[in-house]
């Protein structure tokens, strides 16, 4: 077991890392594990057949407690469960190659489990990154309680952690599932009387691009979702609402919301009625950003995982507005605020695909602590496309 000198928690963690594709992203996932200041075992379950995997692990300097390297395995859920079965941590989780834990996340979670022995599941917020590591939004479905879990997966998997005893009580993951093993796990834990705690802290980051398993699952993933939704008796109108919500959310994240022009127009009309352009603290906005649309009413806060070599760096904001914009990297120091300098329009990836966006940058390099958290203030109602720290 990898043990830090100062864990700050009595808990130990077992993290499974299943791998079939996305080997090029694995280094970031493992590096995020190496940044955790807790007692940690991880299992590397490799079915990619990539000969370069050993070099990646060696570069990180964090050897797995359990590993296999196969041309094929029983699937993602079976791999995750095998990793848990062969490690000894009291708290379980898993991390895909395109996921990242933010520094200190496991220590935060461990201390909560220490203080609340009645809690079985702790989950937090997660931010979405594009393939280049730029911030493009927050996990849109998060809810601080599990009331809506039967209708939508409101828990972002890499930001969720479960006591081993609770997982053992329900006999582990359903290894027959390929796409929805996380949602199924939460529901079975809920049905077994387990206690959940949602926290308003960003614990993880997810690289969201068209190549992810979620975005490329197609009809097979849709069938698993339909099976989960069918567990609860629903009226016809509820079935329709669930189907529209799931389909629209998947399309928006994958950049296919043009298929839903009418619904997008109706949602925009609803926002205009709510006075989104006049308010600054709307309850449905996550850190100031509306889920899926990234609409901002004045000001928002972004959380951006960065690498040490990116500090100092220049900060870049991409928006549908020409500004002006102000960036504050330290809310306790008003003097830390600086104006962002316009750089014209560029094509930039964001939630929902490629956008023509105005680019604004810091005039001077900034120090990027990891994670990089900053407030951005803009002109009334505007939309964030992306934000990133680029090496100076």
C-alpha cells in the first residue's frame, strides 16, 4: 500500500483503474493518484495490449498494488471488481484513463468518512475538460441528495467513493453491465438502505470528448439506461420526460444539440422568462454556470486541474461575448483582479461542440496552483465556451 507520511485520515483507499482504450490519457489519471496524500492501493486492469504501459507507470513512480495485462478481459465492471477484490482499502472508487482526481480529494473524502461512520457513500462535484485539458463546464446532473437518482444518474462516478463494507453488502458491481454499472451500483446501495452524502466540492475532472465510452456507447448504452429507468413504475408522461432528458443531455454533451433545436429554443425562452440576464445567483447555476449551456449571469467560478510545469502560465478565456472580462485568482485579495485582454475570435471546443468564440487572455503570466480556481466576471449575461491555462 502506498502510504503518505501525513494522511490526515484513518481511511485507506482502493482505486481500480480499468483500461482498454485511451492509453495516451493514462498518465494524467495516474499522476492524479500520485498527488493524493492518503494511504492508497490502486489496481491497473489493462486489456489494451499496449506495450508502452510499463513506461507510463514507471514515469509516474507509483506502482500498482495489483495489475494484469491481457489482450481481453471480462469488461470494465468485471475489471473494476477484480481490482477491488485484490486490494485492501476501506474506501472504494475507480478512475478511468480519461478521469482525474483533484489534489487532496481523497483526504477530504477520508476525513468525512472518519467523522461520519453512518455515511456509506460520499460524492462531490466534477468539472469537464476537453481533450487539450481546457475547462468546458461542470458535471450537469449533480444533485446534493439522491431523490432523483431513480430518474437520472446524478452522481459523477470518479467523484464518488463507497465504503467497502457497503459494496460487499450488495455483492459488488453487476459485472454484466458495460455502461451503467455506476448508476446501477448507486441504486442498489440506495435500495439496501445505505446513506449518501453529496458535498459541494469539486473532487474530480472528466475529459469529455467524442471518443469516451459514454459518448460512443450508442444503442447498447441506451438499452442499459432504459432497463434501469424501467425498474420504477412511471406514468407515460414521466417516461417521455425521462427519455427526452436523457437524450437531450447526451446530445448536448456530444455536440449534437442541433438535433434538438426546438427543445433548445424552448429552454432559452424559459431562461429569458426567469430573468437570467439580471440575476447573479440563480439556484440552478453550478458555481455561476448553468448546466449544459454554460450561461453565466455576471460572474462564475471555474476549477481547472493544471500540471506543475504550467506555472507560471497565461490564462485564456473563450466566450460568446466580446467582454470586458475580469479575472480574480484570489478572492481574498481584490488586488489579484486583472483585466483580460481581447485577442479576436477563434474556433474553440466547448460543451456542445465547436464554437466561434472571443478569446481573452491575461496580459502577464499568472501562478497556477493545482487546482487552479478563479472567479471570472463579465458583462451581464454571457456564455463560457472554455477556459485554460497555457504555458507562458
